[in-house]
């Protein structure tokens, strides 16, 4: 397979941003987000490689993207001093590439998809903050079949997963000629979480690792997720005597991945008398604030919660049901009262500072989970059908897990796990893990 970039340009909104929208205030949550570009690739199998048809699809994508940028005007701007986005229509990085000697369906079936997909991205996110553009897009056309792989990198400084999903959904609706089917984006988070002057000019570290990283995809089929749920019987009440809600599939899968991670780390550190393990989660607060916010509210509206497991050589380590219970307790903490506390105190700043200190000092070994399950990216139809699959490329962030729905829509989960190479060698051989997953990537 060969990927050749045939054009690069800066794509600007199709119409200028009105003067009263030229300056966009970041929210406190935006200020605290790292300037890291999150990569995503969306694959569309198309059996029409006719040159004029291919050109027509590329032109449609480009034209509709420029129009979408007029609705999402901050995405075409530039962040200034970690306080505002200068919505000056500087535009986004846009490129087109042709893929030869391979059909898209064949590529999707390749077992080493994670290693092969980097050329589909507009730039390598592993290089750190290598673009001032808040959004970058590369349209990759498979010459033999006409299939398209959309490579996207979006800056976490201005968007979380929900915001990015809203953007792609809006783009697809405009391409189909049905913009009335989607809600107009709402930009109001800076009024709920006002920016702080103390963070002016401050750059949040992206926590990029210098170690050689490996990313692999572990697929949990619905039947095996149900087995995990049954295995994770944690009693009818929590430590406060309150009834538990049913275990969700994300809780079941993430707690299991966390358990396998702890097992891996302890196997490397036999004889260590004490260790603290954390499973941190990005939690979407849109539905947890009063009144709730619509999904088309754009910006960062996530906070971090963490489950803690302390290993002591003199006691029995936490088992899987224990870890599930701790994950559930961590999730339920993020309620409307907690969100209100984040709005009215310095808890966000203090919590982030404490977590960074603990991780950097080595006191706590953290695995971070970001769930994209139940987002509607698989519904993004640009006019030639829904995507066949999504993928996350190899990332330079240690102990990071992305959870995505499987393309079949049957309730399965893909866990894209990024670990240091040495750790992955041990992790992927865990017998309990191999009993419930298929390994791809």
C-alpha cells in the first residue's frame, strides 16, 4: 500500500466570521485541556473508482467542510495566550491523498491496522503540538475502489469527544444537503465555567511519553461483556448502604482492562510492599449539570474522576468485583452537586495539580479511560453510506485507553490500549484477557 499526498492547503470558512464573533472566550475547562490533537480515522467503503465520481466526492467534502466551519467558527481560529480563540478565519489544515495498491476493505481486514494507518492522518500526533490549526483533515481516496478514509486531528483545547461528534455530524448533514436535520451548535461554556486570568499564557503539559509506545485493539463481544457483568457481582449496596444501579458495559470492560493492567504491573514489581493504582475517567458533564446541556454544546465539558486501588503485600489485592465497585463509586460522584462545586470553587485547578503531582512523582500508577461509546459517529453519512469502522492510531500517551462501539452496533466494545512496548508484551498475554477478547492491531 502507498499513500501519496497530492495537495495541501489552508481551508477557510466559506463566508467570513461576523465581527461580533471574532473573539471567542475559552472556558476554564478549555484552559485546563492540553493542546494535544486527538486523531480519528473514519472509513467509508465505496465501490466506484471512476475518476469523475471520485473528484465529485472530494469536491463535496471540501465545499461542505468550508460551510461547516462557518457554523463552528472557533475551529478555524487560533488560540491566544490560553484565554481566547482569535476567530480570524485563518482556517484549517486540509489535504488530499491517493492510496494505491490496496482496496479499502482489504486494508480494514489487515490485522496490523494500527501501524498502517498513520499515513492517513494530516500529521503525526506523536510529534506533539506541531500545528497551530485547531482542526486538520486529510481525505484519502483508495484508487482501486474509490473508498475514502477521512483522517482527522482535532485539538483538545477547544473540543471534547461530544463536540467533535457534533462537528462531524453537522458536516455530514451539510454534505447530504440536509442541514435542517442537525441542531445549530451552542457556544456557552465560558459563561458556565469562566476562564481564569491566572492561567493566561499557561500551557498544560500533554503528558507525551518518550518511551516506545504500542497501541492495540481488544474487541469485547456483547456475550463476553455480559459474562463480565455477571462476574462483577458487587452486592446490592455500596459502602454507603445505597443501592447500586446496574453495571454498565463501559464499567464492566474498563474495570476488567484496569485489573489486567494492575496484574501486569505487579508481575514486573514482585516484592514491592505497597503501590497505588488509579483508573481515571473523562466524564461528560452535559447531562449531569442542572439544567442539562444539549449534546451540541461545543467545547470541553468533561471532568476527571478516579477509582483508587491500593496494593499492600500484607493484604489480599482487590479482585475484579472490588474494582468494578470502585469504578461505579467514582462515576456516581460526578453529579449535579459536584458540577456545581466545580463551578464555584477552585476544585478543578486543585484536583488537576494533585493528580499531576502524584503521577509525576511515581506515587500513583494511572490508567486513563476515555469512552466514545454511544456517540453517533457511525451515523455520519456524507451521501455514500455510513462508515464501516473507526480507528485511533498509535498514541504517545502512556497507559491510555479509548473505548469505542464496535461497527456492528450490537453493544460490543473496542478497547484501544496504549502501553509502553515492554508492558504491552506482558499485558496482551494475560490469560483472563485472552479468554474474553479478540485481539486486532
